[in-house]
C-alpha cells in the first residue's frame, strides 16, 4: 500500500509539473513571441508598455519589463470580459465545444519524454508521465478528437459562417491526417519501435534522424545505408511538419478561422474565456506538434554529438541532474520550433481552400505513400541482392512518374471567363 501511494504521488507530481508548470505556461509565452515576432517582421515595436503602474503610487516611472506582462494582461482581459451566450445557439454543445478543443491537446503531453531519467538518492524516475509503447499512435488518436470541438462549435452556433468554418476544419483534418500517418511510417520503420523514450535514446546513442554523425559517443561518418536513409527521412520530415501546420489550423492553413471570408470562423459567436479556450487549444496543439517533430526527427532531449552519456552522469549531492539538463535542451529546441511556426505564419500567405485540399490529397498523400516504399527499399538493401534492388528502384521510379502523370492529367484546365 505505501508503495502504491508513492507511485500515485509521483504520477500526480509529473502531471502537475510537466503539464501545468512546463507546457501550459508555454501557451502565453508563445502568444508573447507571436506579438514580438510579428512586430519585428512588420517593422513595429510590439508589446512594450504593459506593466505595473508605479506612477499611480507616487513613483517617477512605471515598471514595463519589456512587455513581458502582456500575456497576463491578455488573460485578465479575457477572464473579466462579459461571457455572453447568444439566445439562438444550442447551449449544451456550445459550452462543450471549447473544452473538447483544448483538453485533447493537453492530454497528449503525457507520452512526450521531456528528458533522460533522473536519479534521486538511488531512485530513478523517467521524465515522462506515461511511458507508453504506442506513443505516436496515442498522440494521433487523442489529438484528432479536437476536431470534434471545432465542428461542434460551428454547428452549435446556429450561424452560417461558424458552420462553414467547422466543415472546413473537418475536411482539412481528415485530409492531412492521412499524409501525417503515412509520413511517419518510414521513421518508425527505421527505429523499429513505437516507444518515444526508446526512440530518443536511440538518437542519443546513434545520431539524430536528420543528423546521424555519431555513434556510441564517437563522432564520425554514418554508414552508407544510414546516409541513404536520410533522403526518405527528410521527405518524411517535410511532409510531417507541413501536415502539423494544417492539423493545428496555423497559417497558411487557417481556413477554418479565415477572417477575410468567415468573419472569424468557427469561434465567431464565442467571447470571454470560451474564446480563450479555443485560443489555448491552438497554441497547445502547436506546442505538442513541435514537441513531436523534435522528438522524432531532431533528437528530442538529446544534446547530441556524443555528449548525452556524459551529461546523464552529472550529480549534485546525490541527485542526478543530467535529466534536467536534457530537459533544458528539449525546451530550447521546442521554443526554437515554436518561433519557426510563428515565422511561417507571418511570412507565408494563406492558401485558397481548393489549393489546400489539392496539396493534401494530390501531393502529400502520393508523396508520403511513395516515400514508404523508398524507405522500405533502402532498409531492405543490405539483405537483398543487387538485381532485386535494381528492379525495385526501377519500379519505384515508374510508379512515381505514373502517379505524377495521373495527377497532372486529371487536373481540370482553368476556364477563361470572357466579357
């Protein structure tokens, strides 16, 4: 019984620390980064005045703190704003939709490894809430539930533009989840495992998937088969990253909330904290999407270059702090990728909806499918004879050109309207 209580206490501590102290604060931090980054790109100042008004207390200057208090002001504004529920909405589903959007994004945190195991007076504990053997599948299955929140929001609002936004989101998520699932298959074939902790440990020992230049702590060139596998790995990285943008409804794939066409999209009828929960859901999904990308392709918590084995041995007063150093590395990569998300939003223009659907079904679906065969061919090369590899390569090239030709022929020629 005492052991069970200790395990329960450890799990609760992990949930509170990793979810509510590490991940959730990244949402307002991401909002601040978004404001600052957009200001830099548009040659503006950005948030720089929100602070503590010390002048009201007789001091000469206010405390601005570089605008870092802006997220707190945003939260207070949304929390204190009037919570208005229109009379024409379907109230039960209208209230349920925001929770269905933000909760799945936070649940997926539980399988993400934040660092290497830490040791406290001989007791070793992993920096992951639930070390499941189906990590990526769990994230995909739970994260896909957020579309129900968006669809319910559009339907329950009983309004034209929110409904169109909800339908758009459903079609968009279905389209890009197929490419997302197919693009990850070459990665899982390479690792031979679905446990995210083991995947990161493999990269720490043998080089990141996109940077395979060390093995067992020794720098050097990777073998030919690993270098060849970099090609399908990079293709998978491109498809997976762009599909994550579409899954999180981030620019240039934010058609479900396209203000130029739909006023505000699926959340048009929402205000106050219900609107804030949609906002939180988008940014939380962006954080988890970034975490999954760096876990699968960029080493996760691994510092790399053969240093992880030495870092894992660091101790202070009997406490192994190597896991916390790795956690800092993970969060650094995570913030860098969040900044990349923000950069893309303020750089790349929005697609038309037909272009978005064509990219998902005609380009990414076929490219991800062909990439699976390419990865399998490279992995099987050491065990197969040269003649079989040659035949397989020719067939793969022929199928690729056939798919491209069919996609090109089936494309409708734009009609020219004449006055």
